[in-house]
């Protein structure tokens, strides 16, 4: 059975104070093939006829999580793994100093191969030699070579595999930007 072993939050730093205003939350589930499920975070608008936008105590509006279709199975066993880079490319390119270039590459991938970076990442089938891999590889290189203005916070839960933790930490070290590590109480690594 799959177990939640890490949480990645991607967003912006608030104008005052510390912390993170999340735009994306991704959960890493492990058992068999590790997979990320990702959610876009938006604030509640009060115009939710279904009543599923979520409210905090006292009736205040709260965040709304919208699941991004598909799952991302990062090949963490590769010598160089890109779990955080791919999550940024597939969900929140706005946090990069070269957002316009990355958006252009994603549009070219869609025009040439029928898939944007989000569809490539969450289809879990973009491997060396597959359609669009060259564009995705170029975007990975561009993103890691330029400052990332988004905040990428990673929290490991007890039970995370050493392989997943190391792959995420190595990728975090390659990103040029704020990437804090969150802890999950006693026993976290």
C-alpha cells in the first residue's frame, strides 16, 4: 500500500515576514513506483456553488486544492534525477527568472508533439528518445541554469526512502533559489 512520504510546496514568499504562499502542493507516495500527485492552490472566492472550496473556522474562506490530472513518477534511480525541476516545469514556471523562455518551449512542445510540459511530466512517459524529450531536457537545463524566484519547500515524513530523499535533495541543491527543508517532527530526516 502506498504511503505519503514527502510533501513539496511551491509558491512565493509573502511580502512581509517569512513562510510561503503556496501555489502548488505535491505529495510523494511511495510503495512500488514513487509517484507525485499535485494540486494547484487557489484562495476560496465565496462563489463556489458546489460548496467544496473549503472554509476555515468561523466561515472564513480558505484555500481550494484542484488536482492536476495524472501522476508524476520521477525516475529517481537515474544518476541525475529531476523531481523538483520537473514539478516546477509542469506546475509553476512563473517562479523562474526565465519564465517567458520556458513558456515558449512548452508551447513549442505542444505544437510539435501535442503535449505541454505539464502533460509530459504528469503522463509519466517522457523518457530518453520519446517525443518531446529534447524540449523537456532543454527546459530542465535552462531552469537549473537561471535563478528560481519561487520558494520550493520540501518536507520529508518518516518512512521516506533514502533513494527518494537523496534524489530530491540533490535536485534541490541544483536549483538556484530559496528551497527550505521542512521537518515533520521526531524521526524525520
